[in-house]
């Protein structure tokens, strides 16, 4: 989070052909990084188009396999590298009660189920696609930053005991519903992406963030 070790960040954006995120969501993501971390030597985005796999449902192991095959950037002495994959299928953990929109699985890696997001956005009474993308991207990146109680120490008691590693505050970006198809709609009713609440921001600041 601070610039004491990693002064620069590279975000490698992998996407399955036809499932590239919107430019607006990528701009919002870069702004979110700038507003939560100190990277004095800058933040760079690079993109990598990946051929379709033919799958419609992905296990986390299959997501990891795509990363291992396609990721090119890793941490160096002063640069931290982030990998995010926008995928052309659903999570194997989807249920009749709801779908998974994204998942952070390693300390610098997360996946966005772009096909699911496209299916839940852009229609009548549905959020704009870039808004939904931004909300899920920021939530998963929040986990990469160590929220909530995922490496960034709690400064107050605000972890949701029913949904571990999430904030108990219902309008916080790190509330559990922000990564589920059945819950995020209510969080976007204002037409704005949810933001980190004061308690999550205090956690970040205590861990070297903004």
C-alpha cells in the first residue's frame, strides 16, 4: 500500500476474446488504486487478449491454470504486479440463490466473471455495465489490499461474522453482497459504485494506504 517497498504498480489485464472490460471501468479502477495506495513511480496497465477456451463454467483451479499460462508480470524489487482476468463463463460456485461476480484468490490475483456481469447489466432496470464492472473490480481489489481482515489489520470490530473477510456495513464496498448477483443490485440503486466506509479506510491508512 505504501511506497516504502513497492513504488510502482503494474496491472496486467487478461481477458478472453470478446469479454474485454469497458474503458470506463478501467479508468475507474486506476483512480481507485490511486486513491487507496501510494505508488510514487506510477501505475501502468497492460492488456492481454486470451483465446476462448470453449468452457462455459470455470472452477477456481481452471482460472488459476489460465493465469499460469498467460501471466507475464510478477513482483520485482520495487514493482508490485497485479493480475486480473475477465472470463467468458460462470463460476462453478454459482447456485440457484445467486451467482458469483468475482473472486480474489491469490495475494495479487483476482478474476471477474465478465459473462455473468454482462448478463446482469445494460437492460431495463439493470445497472450500466461499466458501473457493475467497477463495483466488482473495486471489491475484489479491496481484498487484494487486505480488506476486510484479510491481511490488513482491523482497527475496529467491523468484520461480518456471517460473511467472513467482509465488512458488516451494508453500504460499504466490502459488504459481501458486492460480489454476488443477488445482492449487488440494491447497492447500485443510486447509480454510483459503492465506496469504502470509514472503518475500512481506517484499516487501509493504518496499513500504509491513503
